[in-house]
């Protein structure tokens, strides 16, 4: 009886190869830089935009259609918590606060 054939290696889909796209919303430069560097160094993640306000985050989210938004709670133009719903609607994305 011949041995059973070995299945071909699983091919990865384009979605698996594409990095997770992140919009980072933080108004303090040093904090934004540290978080941005950490995210960019993480395997499979890339920061596509850094926003300093809710208004900028909404524009960047609509423009870049990120997979995830990392959001500061206190921003110059409002509370990040209240912006979560707006950001989710802007691009149907996940928001981490």
C-alpha cells in the first residue's frame, strides 16, 4: 500500500501577510513617540497615522481605514471615551482606549 500523500503547506492569505494598520491618537509627543515605536516594532503592526485630537483622528480614520485605533482618553477637543462610537462609525474599526 503506498503511503498517503502529504498535504501541501498551508498558504497564507493576503490578509494574513498584511500588517495590522493602526491610527494612534495621542496629544503628548513623547507618549505618542514611545507608543508609536513600540507598535511599529511589533511583528505584524504598523502605525499609518498619528493624530493629536478627536477631529484629526476622525479624519485619519476615514482616510486610512485602520484595523485598530489606539486612543488617549484625554484629548484637547474632548474625551476619548465619548469619541469611540464616532471612530467606530468612521471606519468600522476596533478602538483600544
